[in-house]
């Protein structure tokens, strides 16, 4: 049974030294504003969060709450307006463009909702592509371990068009893991999959953490997907709004229902002040629709 807690109190840790020593990624007072003037959107409004090594964390929240923006800033794919991001002990805003690119290629894995495989390459070639681009050697023993874990041994020479959606997404997961990154970010990795394929991908992501020692952060709208995580973090209006540890699917459904009842304030909210009145939160409850129990 999970227990709901408010976000950890704000700590003013000096940038570059995340206060949790085992954190693989940390954000401190992270702010991202898109646009300017009257059309400015504050997509992230002061987020403090740590992602611990060897854990699968799910990020949930209404559409537009800043989940993708948070992942992109953490992964160095987008730059925050202010605040700090530390990956693997490195403050990424201080890195040169060249070193940031190198960090993204070798220390960070990313899985997208739309797989993003190269159609003309085989599964094996897609998996090693980031290392090939970086001209980094492929650790064959690790490659074999990842391929076996993801269950793709007999599909390695197929092209994406010859694979099912679930198999393609497992190729994308293997590609994210092949460099032994410090952390893998997955943005709605099961958003395009039927429930059986989603189950395969989620089981693999969890196994990559439990058996291969990886660290994974995954955005999802699906309470069943989130129930694979060690921890679920809720975002609302660009702020952290609560978290659950080792939740069941029912715990997550309850938290989402409570958040919907609570007028857009997710349960466990630290009540960080009124939401911007002109940006109403989407009803969280729409994600609490009955889920296929398969
Ligand atoms: N490039 C951009 N330019 C302007 N506004 C943006 C941009 N990207 C995101 N936003 C805005 O920032 C806010 C947060 O967007 P984000 O994509 O992070 O939400 P999300 O939680 O991932 O939503 P969803 O569940 O729909 O994917 C939204 O209001 C969105 O319209
Ligand atoms: Mg998104």
C-alpha cells in the first residue's frame, strides 16, 4: 500500500551537489517560461525533485502540467529559464554545447512515444545507432544482456516495419539502454501501445531497473503503467503536487480522483498558492477512467 506524502521541503543545496548523494538527476527551483509578455506560459514554476539511482519513477499530471517540459529540461534537450539541473553530479547548464551533446549521447537515454526508429536500419543497427554516431565502442556483453532482457534476440535482423508496435518500442528501450546511461527518460512510452504490448514494455523497463541496475523516469497518463514504478510524482500547473511510494493501481486511481475532487489540486498537495486563473488545469479525473485490468 502506498502512502501519499507532500513534496520534500525545499532545500537550498548548492548547485552541483545534489543533497541526496545517490540521486542520478536533480532539479532545483526549475523554471521554464515559453514566450514572453501576455502570452508567456510558465510551464515549470519552481520544481525541486530528485530521482534516485536504481529506481523507476513515474511522472503523472494533467495535460499541460509540464511533464514533457520537465523531462526535456532534465535530459538536456531543452534549456530552463532558471534553476539548476544536475545529471550524474554535473550541473548541465554549465556544460558547453559540445559536452552537453556528448552527455546526451552517452549518459542519458530517451524513449519517445513515437519510437523514433530509423526505418531503413535493422533492430540491431537501431539499437547501436547512438553509440555508432558517437563513435563509441559497443560493449557486446552488455548489448547481449539488454537484447535478451528485452526479448528481441530473434528479431535483431528485422526492420521496424516488420516489427509490432510493442517490439518497436522495446527496440527503442534497448537503444536507450545500450550505452549504460546514468538515467533513462521515457515520455509516454506506452502511449501508442495496446495493453499487452504496453505490459511487455513496462515489464522490461522495470526489469532494467531491478536486474540491470538502471534508473528510469517515465511520464504516463495510465495508472496501470504508473503502478510498475517504485514512486509516482504528481505535477500540476508546473509544480510538484505530491508523490506516492510503491503504489498499487488503486492507490493511483484514488489519488487522481481526489485531485479531481479537489478542484485540480492533486492529493498531497503542499497547496503552493492559487493556480494561474487563466490556465485552468485539465480535469485530472479523465485519466482515472477504468483501466484494462489485463
Ligand atoms: N515549445 C513551446 N512553446 C510554447 N509553449 C509550450 C511549448 N512547449 C510546451 N508549451 C506549453 O507549456 C505547458 C506545459 O507543456 P508540456 O508539454 O510540458 O505538458 P505535458 O504535461 O507534457 O502535457 P501532455 O500530457 O499533454 O503531454 C503547456 O501549457 C504547453 O502549451
Ligand atoms: Mg507531454
